[in-house]
C-alpha cells in the first residue's frame, strides 16, 4: 500500500530543495499515483516538499497537471532506471 513518510534531513539528492516527505507509489498504476499524491499534498503544509517516486509512465503527464491544478510548484523531475521522482513544493 502506498505510504507517506517523513524524510531524514540531508537526503542524498544534492538538491536545492530537500524533500521533507516521500510518497512511494512504485508498482501502482493510474489513477493510484495521482490520487495518492493529491491526498498527500492535501495533508502537507506550506513549505513542505514532497518527493513522489513512481514507475508508471503516465505520471510524467499526469503529475505536472495535478501539481499545477492544486497550485503547488513542481521543482524537479528525476528519471532513472524506469523510475520517476517528482519533487513538489507545497505552496499553500
């Protein structure tokens, strides 16, 4: 089951924006990753940074749309070995 958890400070990404929370939706397909991300973003507060880890290619299209619609900021997308990591800054 997808699980949202807090990230230890200093997560080794070398990012300007460090994730504070991580949502792992690996192995889940549309609409699960987007609906879980929406739920997580609703639970988080201003200044939190969510990293969503997914392997459904549909998320490359759907996640940016969701983030924009909710009024948050998509900081970055990392692609490697069939995994997509979306770094989302909570803006409200």
